């Protein structure tokens, strides 16, 4: 299939929709991102690539990081993770606290904020020290390990954290602090709330382009093994399960709607990015900062809907 004309056609058609969403405004560093931007990149399991628009522009990956930290935490403690976080769609906003009380501090799934903070806590408690570069400070080491994982899956050492976004997340992170404190009160946090949040805010502040994200996610399209380098990242059954969680939980309370419209495992972030996996075929990422009411990229979702229609890539 010739992907380039399909992507260019989508970029043409998406223009009028770029001004329809609202840029995330909970922190100044995201609020000032220009809304009318669009990029998309696809990489297939055979290594073919296609891209359109601002596919090389880096943006804040935000919650898309949750897929990668989930992968890391499963690698560290395996199925024990499921004692501390569920695998059901929440049907609530990404930062909702309501279910946490009813469900005794066990978040519904690892792709909402509360679940991702537990996952971060697991990474902190079980952090490795790659190459013996440990700083002696747990938070710094965990942040470095997460960044190293993103760089190695994307095969790009230039990937970095946007410090301003990280600091501003911390300065405005009252809701995330309450989620973490709540879980701590139920005994579902091993590290201090401050330390876990520090790591969580830094993982959200990783800046990547569509092209880098699609490359980083490619192992999930190929049974857990990077089809280009041949390196195994996770087992086939784990890759299948991470994809299942992306499909059912990757778009918060719009996960059902995304499955209905696009039909692919996907994970969105409030920076306007969406990572999508086409099992056995490709990984792709789209970015447009205007968000819909659920905090998912408005034009990005529309673009993926067009792509799924034109390629027949829906898994259904
Ligand atoms: N940094 C954001 C937060 O924690 C991430 C949320 C998101 O991308 N949906 O609120």
C-alpha cells in the first residue's frame, strides 16, 4: 500500500478542523502552544515510513508516556502489578478521584493518572542502575531510566525532557498530588508522594515528535520485538495485553468512542499526541494540540478515523 498519498490526503482534509479543539491550558508551557498544527508519521513492521505535516516537531508526550512506563513496570514485577492497579476502563476523566475511594485506592487501569502514578511508584522501587551511572538519588535515577527506555525504543539519543513543562506540572499538580496522597492513605504507594510525583511529572514532560513516537511504539505492532533491530522488548503475550489495555483504556472516558471510530489500540496525551498500534502492520503517531472535551486531540482523532477508513487497518 502506498501510504504517502493517503497521509498527504489526510493532511489536506484536516485543515479546517485544526481550529476546532482547545489547547490544554492547565499549565502555561502547554497553553501557549499554537493550536493550528498537525503532523503524522507511520512506520511499518517492514521499516517503510511515511510522514506528513509537522511530523518532526517535538511536543509534550504527556500521557503517552504511560504506555512505556507500563511496559517497564511489567518487565520489573510482572503480573504482581495487577495487585496494585486494575485493567478495566474507567469511564471517568483521566484525573478523576471518585472511583479511587470506592475501590480502596486501587486505580482502574494503568493509563489514567492514578494508575500511572502507581506504575511510576513501581519503577522507583525497582529501579535499575544502567551502566552504574546511579546518582544516588532515587528520583533522578528513575527519571533517567525512563528517558533511556524511550531513547532506546525510539533509537534516538536526542530525546529529552522539557524542563519547563516538568516544573510547571509540579507547580500546578494539585489534582495529581491528591490522587497520590489518596493512594498512599490506602497503602498503595511505596515511595513518598513527592518523589513519585516528581518522576511522573518528568515522564509526562518528555518531548518527542510523531516520527520518534511511532518508532518507539513499533515493538507493540510486532509481537513485542522491534522488527527492525530484531531486539525483543517484551514477550508476544505481554505485547498483546498492553495493546488490549490501550484499546480499552487509552482514551479515558472516550476509549469506547475511539474504538468505535478508529478501531486500533491507541494512547493519547493532553499535549495533543496519539500513538496508535496496527498489530502486525505498523505503528503511527499523530499530533494536533487542539483537544476535545475528553482531553484527546480533536483533529488527531479525526485524522486517525480517516486513516483507518482508507487503509482498512481497523482490527475489527
Ligand atoms: N500531565 C498530565 C496530568 O497529569 C497528563 C494527563 C494527560 O495527558 N491526559 O494531568
